[in-house]
């Protein structure tokens, strides 16, 4: 197995080297990408911040990444792995991968290899500081030799390395670059990735240049991430040639941009829904959650905005590209559009129009909610839903926020209803709804002991069919409790200028500009 992967890497390296020679005459290779927001490149503070993840994964490598075709685990720093028993993973590192030099950590010519102790240190940092990863089952890590790590877990963990948001997504940092203080962890931007960070201006841009010593050929000279918070403005920037790739483009612009000659790169996508903070009034009352879900005509809302072929109706959180737990037929009976029935439930919960002003009220307070979201097609969908809520007496408004503010509000519990983000991988339900994740990725503040039990058991179950049934059972309980109101799955739509070659759209993790599968370059 190892020899096959070595041969593949060598073959790709030769092809890319020849291509890089041909590109020399074509001028500087500078790729400009859109970002909705940039806040921090800290590899252990990336929850909910996809653009920060994209920058960080150019600086630091992970053990594995998602295959461009079927989302399976592809080898990066990890050359191979095996599970000698249900509680043990043995991971073999790729030898000869060097950290970037010419910086304050490693002076020019004084780099060193990435070794097993670095992986162990990075995993320990992640377990302590990273709220975007699920690593709680790990009980010990040991370096068996310079390039081999043994990982022990307290329960069987068949998805530990190969599922997103778990061990494979830990960014591997040199301990020399890390400083721990009473207030957290800071990390100098020095890693083993394909690009070296030159500047990072929060809210504006990040610039990284080619790592000349990377173990694969890097065809780009420079990558620039430019913050354009507004979706419409980012489309204009693409058409004006100010950016080369619109990384997270609005689905509703797809047909027009395709007609204009831009490449549509579609890969997996994201769950879209209305999230409810079930710990705060009025949504701490199941009758209110149920009533609101019943008065919303989800089909008319999302279909009015998302073009055919760019999305699919969602009845739960697990999407069609994650076969484990995807269950539309098993959840459709919980989708009940019934305005009269929904209003009756709201009245039963004490929300009536007692003063005849057209708005529901209770104990002298109007039923008013703010639907928080960030720019994109979802703003239009949420606006339609707000109008539907207003029609039954709920004073609903849409608040469009910068992504960073939206994330901070979710993590801080400063929401009641919001455009719901997605952990769309195999462990997405656990990340979003397990009670131990409350205040981190469980921004619904949802807790159900039976759901916890099912999710815990699913993570420990090796058989795929059995694990899928556990996932489906947990998902059904979550929908019955109305912690979320599912709307649709929107494919990740990236719009790419026709001269950008070898592009692979991000999904469930970092941006794959250089790998054993691809190396992006410009053919102008």
C-alpha cells in the first residue's frame, strides 16, 4: 500500500514539475480568492469560520483530506494507517515533510521534519483548545518511532481518522511555534503547508506565498484572500476580474454566471435550516417551536430562491452526500405545514392577539423574533419566511450580519432564531446536537439524554448499517423536538474563472490548492 502511494506521489510530482516549467514563461501565478470574513488564522480557533480554515490549511498540513470525487479520506501527512483492534489506531507519517524556514521559528536552512511528536503535541493542543473538533474519545497517544503514532480510545471509534471534524482535521503545528497563556493559545504562522503566510489583516485580506520546499510541486506563486462580505458584491468582483474564484457563491446567480462562461464547481454542500435556541424564551416551549414550524411554507420559500439543480428539500440535517443517516422518507411525516394548527398551538402556549393590534402577545410582550443570517441566497429565503411569520402575527425581522458576528452570536447564545449552519459530515449530528457540545458547535443549546445515548452508540458502532440506523433514530428525535426547522440542502457552489485549472471545491475542511490529486494554476 505504501509503495503504491509513493509511486502515485512521484508520478504526480513529475507531471506537475514539467507543468511548472511550462508556466514559468506565462508570468507570475497569483490566485485571488473571495472570503466573507477573516478573523484569525489560529489553527485551534476555527469553529464556524470557513474562510479562516481556508487560510490555515495553506500554512499547516493535516493527516488526511477529503478525496475530490467521493469524500473518502485521502492521504496527506498520514501515509497509511491500520486499526489492530477496535480501540487502537496506528498512523504512519510521510517521511521527509519539512517545516517552512526563513522565519522566526526556523531560520533559513534550519528547518526540520514533521515527526510523530509533533502530531501528538498538536492533537493535545486541539483536545484542549479546538471547539470545532470531536476528539474526546482519545485517551492516549504514543510515538512508536519517529514516524509512527499509536492512538488509543476509550470506546471503538471507526470514524476517528477518516471523518471530518475529527483526528484527520487536526492541523499539525511545530511546538516551537506555540505559546500557551492563561487566556488561551497563540501560534506563529509556521507550518509544513504549501504556502507561507506573509500578511493577515482581519476583515480585509490574507496573502501567502509559495513554500519552495513543499513535498509536492506548488504551481502558484501567491494566494490572496480578499474579504468581500456581501454576496452580490462578490459576484460583481468576479465579473470585473478582481477575483479569480468566488469560493462560496450564491446559488441563485448560478445559471447567469454559467452562461457568462464561468466554471461551476459543485461539491457536496450545506444543510440550510432555521435553528432555534431551545434554552431561551419563547423557544424553550415545545408548543412554540412546533407552532412556528407548522406555519412556515418551506417549499414555497426555498424554491422561490434556489434554482432547480442547485438544492434539494431537507427533512433532517443529514444530507444526501452523507449516506449514513440520510433519511428523507423516514422524516417526511414530521413535516406538517398547517397554518391553522400552528396558530392554535401558539395560542395554547399563551400567545394570542389580546389587544387587537395584529401581533401575538403574552404577558404584555409582543412575539418578536430576529432571524440572524449572513449574506447569500439565504437572506432572500429567510425574508420570505419572515413575511410568512408576520402573516400569523409574529413580528419577525431578518438581521444580516458579517459572518464573524453571526458566529460569535451563535457561540455566545445571543440568538433565538437563526439561519442554521451545517456540520455536514459523518459526525455532524453529534457536533450540532450532543449536549457536551453546548456552547460550542451545539448552538441550539439542545439536550436530550436519549439523543446523546444514540449518538454516543453510533460513534462506537463499526457496522455501517447499524450505525446509520442509530443516526436516523437520533435525527428523528431532534426533529420531533423541533430544535431545527429543516429547509433545504444547498450544493456548495463555487464560481471559477475559466483560466483557473485543477480547482477542487472545499468541502468539510480545508481548501485543497495543492495535493496528491491536484495543484491549482492559472492558464492565462
